[in-house]
C-alpha cells in the first residue's frame, strides 16, 4: 500500500535519472507532468495558459536539480507552476486572467458553470487569490508567489471571499 508521500512508479523511476542529467528521462518526466501543469496554468492564466505552461515546464526543467526531497516533487511542481502562471498573467496584462475553478469536486455540474460565471465577474486580483487558495496555497505562499505583503494578500482574500459570496447569493430584493 502506498503512503501519501510515495511517488507513482513512473515518476519514482524517472526523477533520479532526470536529476542526474539523463535527457530522455527528463523528457519522459516532463511529458508525464504536462497535463497537470497545463490544468493548473489554465485555471490561472486562462487565455495565455499555453504560454504559462511552457514557462512552467522550462522552469521545472532548469530547477529540477535543486529539488532535494523526491517525495515533495508534486508540491514543488505545483509551486513552480503557480509562480510561472502568475508571472505570465503579470507579463501579458489583464487579458490573461484567472478563470475557471476545476469542477471535479462538484456534485452538480451546473454549479461549476455558476462558479466560473461569478469568478469572471471578480477583479483579476480577487480571482488570483481565490484560485491560489483553491490550489492549496496559504497566505504566506500567496504573498511570495504574488510578490505582495502578507497584509495585502489577507485583505484581498477577505474581500474576494466577500465579493464572491455576494455575487453567488445575491440578496432578494
């Protein structure tokens, strides 16, 4: 039985070889994680997700040798990917906005449509912090990723949650 920190067999076999400079192993590893990286990038940089995905994969390629704990591979990949997707949004401007939350946990598929609609109506700053929270980042990680003071992240997160709730459940007038 696998533990929570045990890597899937393909990754466990490829990771040490890729870190040692084996290019075919690196290519296979990047191919294996590309769908995950692309999903994360799409949720943050929607229209420019392919640019963000490419940037994230390059950063993973360049930084893989710095990974010291193989069990942390997917967490590290997620952090690198989020950082690069946010950089892409900043570099390409407001046309690259955070968008749909993945709906794999939704009981009703229509809820995902409504969630996406509400998210699209929020400001870019509010979509960013909510999306990063969905991906499991805490306030300190969000502050680092967004290059903002932690107080700014906390206030944005608070306001984003409030705006989302107001848009999700408008008061009956």
